[in-house]
């Protein structure tokens, strides 16, 4: 067995490069994971491209997600051979992440992969899919029923959006998908959307209150898109928001909250408590159609990540990208 391997590091100059590491280079954490797959999320794009200073310590092995098999453990919760995954918890920010065939991980960050999923399927879900589940659960927990009206999903061709459509549709909700890529209408309808709105219909200056359209919103875009969506949420509805692909501002107003009792619910995946994660992964196992997920997923080698990082921050990636860290 060779004791060196190639990992994707962001160096002290914030340049992402494949570098040769050995196990001795890995951080001093209690569980050694033979990583099989990682993923590409928007945040990975920001970290690897250097578009945003995601990596707080350098050098940093990027990759906010990982899935693989435990090969050494000093922690009683995990044994050699266990199939595990990690999402967020500061991977790629303060802790080395998944763009490496081997990684030592804090056991507090690890979950057992649900039996329904292979490690590749777990990473086809990844942070994007798990965050989609958090948003959908926020809508369900607010008491919104399929009979209350359609759910709007923004940034819908992206990773979070694509999985949110699959989940909402499986749960019986009518889904309207907002996209800047109307040529992807066929893809979005295959995932479960029943109608499409174009990005420009939302990314504009909105009135304080507009016609009530949505019982709920899953928003990955922010800015004018979210402000317009909020002005269209029905009485007692909810916007579950997780992303800022369109900008980090929110040029809206108070009217939806004080006149329509609308809830604006933030959804964070990175520091979500373990119980929230366990529930989300159990719900993903219950509701996600894995054959549909496969149609929205491609697998790419680790060497392609720097190029893919540029593409995802330019809004050019469709669905989910799994990274095979061993190829
Ligand atoms: P993707 O790049 O896969 O999807 C983002 C989508 O947003 C794009 O596909 C595009 O959809 C749309 N978009 C891109 N740029 C713009 C723009 N300028 N204006 C309007 N729409 C735009 O990213 P992810 O799905 O992985 O992540 C989506 C967002 O959610 C990101 O901001 C990410 O950081 C955030 N996120 C937050 C998490 C949390 O814990 N809070 C966890 C995971 C993600 P289309 O082509 O259909 O218009």
C-alpha cells in the first residue's frame, strides 16, 4: 500500500493545487477516514477559486463534504469499517476537508451513512441536498400543507434547488421553479416542478406587497429575488432561505411580515446540531428518489475541481457534482 496520496490544497498564496501528502501530514483527529467521495457545492467553488476567503487556516484541504470508510478510530462511537459522512462543521474553513483520499476527522462531525445510501449517493446528496431537506423541513414544520398552494424554489437548476424540487414533489407539493436557464425547463419538470418562472420575473424591484402566490419558498438566491418572493408569499406562509447566489443584500420591506404574518426562516447546514442532521438524513432516506437523483448527478475526478469551482460560482453547474477523490 502506498502511503502517499494526492489532495487538493489551498496554499498560503490562496492557490488551489493537487499536492502529495502522507498520513503523517493529516490533522491530529480521532478518526481516520478512507474518503471515497466528496462533492462540489457553491461554497467549495468560493473556497477553491479564492473568490471568497472561506479558508480561515492555510494550507487547507478543501471540500466541505466527505463520505467513506473508517480505517482507524480512537473514538468508541466509530469502528473500523463503519461507513461515515461529514457535512460542514467548518470543513474547508477551520478543519481539513474531503478533497483527499484520506482524512482525519473529529468524530463529533461524523454521521453513519444511512443504510439506504452508498457513499457515492450520500455525496450526490451532500451539503446541497441535506440543506434542501432542512429548508423543506422548515416549510413542513411551519404547518404548510400541499393543499395550501405552490412552493417556489429559486436557483432551481443548482444543487440545493434541484434536490428541493425532488423532495417537495415527493411530499406532494406543487412546485414552481425559478431559473435563469429556461432552456432547462425539461430537466426541472423531470425533477418534479409543474411550472417555471424566469429569473427576471423575480430579480427586479418589487412592490411592498404583490399578489399572493406561494404557500412557501425555498430560496437559494437572496437579494431582489428573495425580496420579490417575500412580497408574493401567502398569508401565514414561510420563506426558508439558505443561499445568496444572487447577492447578500435583501432590498425588501416589512409589509409581508406585519400584514401577512409571513415567516422568514434561515436554514444553516454548517453548524446545525447533530439531532437536526440525523432527522434530515433520515428524511432524505425516506423521501428522495435515488434514480431521479442519479439523473441530476455527474461524477468528476479531483483534478477537475479547480475548473468546476469557477463554473459553479458562474452559475453554470447543473444539479449535483460528486467528486471521486481516488481518481
Ligand atoms: P449552485 O451553484 O449549484 O446553485 C445556485 C443557483 O443559483 C444556480 O444554479 C442558478 O440557478 C442560481 N444563480 C446563480 N447566480 C445567480 C444570480 N446572479 N442571480 C440569480 N440566480 C443565480 O449552488 P448550491 O445549490 O450549492 O448553493 C446555492 C446557494 O445556497 C449558495 O449561495 C450557497 O452558498 C448556499 N448554501 C447555503 C447553505 C447553508 O448552510 N445556509 C448550504 C448549501 C448552500 P438557475 O440557473 O436555475 O437560475
